[in-house]
């Protein structure tokens, strides 16, 4: 697993190192575990996206670029030391 953003990788997903579920293959279990343990990773990412410039939801490339920036920012400031990209 990598803790850096690579624009060559598709479908990067932010998760925590202690979550036993893979959000790509076991999303429901991953999300339930994430929220049960107080991370609320999706909400965190959404709040960070809200701080970014306005973008059209149907602009997929811009959304992907903004998500990569948000993931990079979260990893850079990883205060809890638990966030990783998979």
C-alpha cells in the first residue's frame, strides 16, 4: 500500500491502516467499521472537497484531480497517522 498520490493509478481510495475491510471490495463493511470507529473518512473527504474551488459534478477529470489533491493534503497532515491510499 502506498501513502502517496500517484496520478497514474486509477481509483485510489483513502482508508485507515487499521480498517480490516477493503473499501473497493467490501464497501458496506468498510464504511460501517470506519464510522463505528469514529473516522468518518468519507465525510472528512467531503468536507475537504467543500473547501476547494467550485466544480461541476459531471466534470469527472476535475473531480478526480481535486480528490487526488484532497487525499494528498490529508496524507500530508495525517495527524492521527492512520490514513493510507489503496
